[in-house]
C-alpha cells in the first residue's frame, strides 16, 4: 500500500516557482490496480517518479506499507519492493535480454523461465532472449521488454508509466492479463481498455486530484473532463 500525504512538487521557473503537483492525498491499495489518467502535462509521470524516489517532493510524506519512505533513495525503495517501468524505456548496449532478466529477478533463470516473462507481454521469446536490449529493437519491442523486466523484479508495488504506449492492440490485450493478486499496481494510462480494467482511477488535472474512486464511477465522468488522449479503441 502506498499513501501520499499533502504532496507538493514545485520547480524553479526563472525567478518564479511553478507548482507541478499540489496537495496530493491518496492511498493506493494492495490487490488493486489503480490507473492514473489526465491530460498531457497534468503531472502523472511526476507523481509516479515521486513514489519511486526518482525525484523528491517539495513537501509532504510518502508511506509504503505504513513506513515513511519520503527520504529513502530509489535503491532503498527497490529493495523494499517498489518497481518502476519508465514511459520511455532506457536501453543498454552489450547486454542480452536474458542477462537483464537474470539481473531483474536476481537469479540465474532457465531459458524457459526467462522466456515466460517475455511471453507474458506478448513477445515470441526465443527470437529475443539472446538479443541485446539496444536501439535496434523497435519502440514497441523496447517497451514490452521493459515491462517484462519490471515483472521479473516481482515487486510488491509495481508502477507502469503508460505501458500501452507504442504497443499494438494484440499485445495490449495480453497486457491486461499481467496483473496478479496481492500486488499494488499503479498504472498511468490514457487507454480506455486499461481504465476499464483498473479497480480505481485517479484523475489529475493541472497538478491536482480531480477525481479518485471506483473505476466504473470515475469513467462516467471522464469525457466531461476533456481528457483528450483517452481513446475509444
Ligand atoms: N523539471 C522540470 N522542469 C520544468 N517543468 C517540469 C519539470 N518536471 C515536470 N515539468 C512540467 O510538469 C508538468 C507535468 O509533467 P509530467 O511529465 O508529470 O506530465 P504527464 O501528466 O506525465 O504528461 P504526459 O501525458 O504527456 O506524459 C509538465 O508541464 C512538465 O513540463
Ligand atoms: Mg507522462
């Protein structure tokens, strides 16, 4: 469970201060898929980076299973079971996808076991397992492999920033099946199908919470918020 209490995030904008997130209070439960949605620039990625510790709040507190993690580093949070998949994956040259899966899961996986992680995200594993995770992979392939690496970490709280970005619809159907019981999932998304799959939805608008609740209820109001990137497909 993640709890955010009075989270503010401000940055220097010339000689002025710009508030990116303002007084965010919410709880992301275990055994729950919470989707975060809202217009471009509303603060979704910023919020998830704060939870992972990639950036630090200007004020407010972040709790993970009731432990204050506000001052903990990314590494410390990762060791506690927080896992993060970037909106734009970071690639590495000179290291194979199998090696990366072993690092992520912290074990020397058999080939079938390593392939399982790739199959979960719709990748024909045998074609990729010995490839390097580099820019020769297509954007959608990079994104899916990043998701597989995130799953291999077996976190207790897993954060995906736009997992559907660049993913074709066939594979996207499989993405809906990656959620397992007992885990706290926080998923930034604009995709109607993912929002419908979510248990709860948090809507951000200009750095503030516009709505937060059971997904079926929040979805009823989404079109009136003019979340223009929420697609109907
Ligand atoms: N370090 C920074 N310096 C300047 N502006 C920033 C910084 N970090 C975030 N912002 C601004 O904060 C706002 C929120 O950014 P964020 O990346 O969280 O948006 P988002 O909701 O994830 O958008 P998208 O849907 O496009 O991914 C944007 O206007 C962005 O330009
Ligand atoms: Mg973003």
